[in-house]
């Protein structure tokens, strides 16, 4: 893939841009194997999973810069000024059309971009999520609720300018720091959730819920995880950091896991609400709990299989809980999906009672150093 923004030096987010894509993938796989081998992983890796090298992102995090009536949409540079990337080639077709429309809409509404250096203005970001249904979630992230009445009154125009805008919200992030969104979310549309079908499962995305950015690669991630777990035929599965329930719901939908008790746990209330909405009629159930709290760990139900998909920082205290579980409970297998190889290696080093039996890399983020890694761990005898 070639990128005019990268070649012009205005955006360096894709650090591997310009390198042949197969070369990128081989190098990522080699780095994964090298780092994890130092953590004791000795296993034959499955072939890496790849998808399109362009037009794959289903999310856009657009920093709003410039000035009233002449905004930029994209990123901010080191001095805090906006850099316009409205024609970035990473976006799925629906997003590729929506991003320029956002710039036109914000100009029409005469919304004032937040000036980082001057600490004034309102609109900080517009966050877009595209569903395979052709619908979108549009979230305006602002310093205050000053533009709430404007956005509510212009909802028909928003939907005209951004076709498919199903969910429209205002998120308030009042702090002057590098935080993408705040705690307050005001739903402006009648609909509050975005349906997101993937494989044979329909997820329900609420504002703030995590979703993998690469639909094609994520679909194979969930299929692979399901195949590996089906082969274990567990009676109980515990899905930790379950988010909107993608792993748990794929397991619950598989006929060979009928009767398996599947429970998901996550700290995010929006994510758990989304998982609960999507799980109606299935065998999966979801609850909210803080998995970084040691008190929570003592109350976790024990299951034969534990699925973990932690944030980039890794497991923390949960690694110790899994190590103790290997010695004292009937937990026999751990399925670990990681977006950070260094933190994954640290966690594995803290879990010597487990051995890796399957490993696969998923190139969720082409043209960057990042990747998703899926491991199946089995308790040592």
C-alpha cells in the first residue's frame, strides 16, 4: 500500500508504510516467536492470519483541528495543530465516505474546534464506527455540553450528511489532557446501540464499548478461538475482559457447546450491557466486575477453560490468580488473546505451571508494529 500522507511526511502513524505487506507479516511473526521463546514458549506456530492491507479499519478516531468553518479531521501534530487526513486509505468504504462528510458537517454547523495550545473551543474529536450493515455510530467528543442543543436540533442534517448514522451521541471530556473520551455520554438519537454482525453472531455496540478495528481478521480470530475450545469440550467457560462478548457469544452459538455454561466478566458497564443485549436467548451470561481488584479475584467462579483478552498492559494480579488456579483448581486450559507481545511475555513468565500448546498471530493492524496473538495454554501435569 502507498500513502500520500506518509510520503509527504505529514503522518507517521503507520510506521511500516511502504514496506511490502508479506515482508511486514513475516517480520512480525518472527518478532513474536523470538520474544515469546524467551518466555519459554516452544510450539509450532500456525500460519499467520492476514486481511486486506487497505480499506480495513471499521473505526475512525478523528481529532478536530483548524478553525471554525475550516476544520481539519485526522490527527494533531506535536505542536497541537490539526493535520487533515480525511482521505486516509485505511478506512472501510463506508467510513471513507463518512470522514469527509464529518468535516463538511462540522463546518456547516459552525462548531468550534478545541484549540489545544490556547485551551479554548469545544469540539475535540469525532469517533466513527462502521457496521457491516452499512450503519454507523457517530460520537461527538466535546469539552462541555454547550453544543448539545445544536446537535439535537440538527440530527436530521447529521443523518443527511452522514448516511447510515444510526447512533449519534455527545461525549463530554472536560479535561485538558490526552484522553480520548470522558465519562459522560448523552445519546442524541433514538437508537443507542449499533448492531454489528460478525460470523454467525450479532454484537450490540454501545458507545464506549471496545471493538477490534479489523473486521476480516477479527472474524478469523473468533473462529479460531471457537475451534480450539470446541476441541476441549468444556462444561464451563469463564471469559475475562469479555468486552461486548465476542468470544463468549461465538462459543454460545456453537452447537457442539450446547449445554456449556459460559460466563463473561468485564469492568465496563457499557460493554456488559451490550453483551447482555446480544446474549438474549443464548447460554452466555455477563456481569460487571473490576478484574484489577484482588477482592474480585477471590470471588471469580472456577471453570475448566478461562478466556482472557486483557488491555495492552496485560493481566497484572490476574496472572498470579491463574498460576494459583493451576495448582489448586480444576482450571485446565487458558485461551489468551493479547494485543501486546511484551506484556504477554511477562504474564507467561509469571505462570510457570502452564505450557503453550497452540499459537497463532493475527495481523489486526497492517503497516504498524502491532499484532494480536492467540495462545492456548494447558495446565502442566
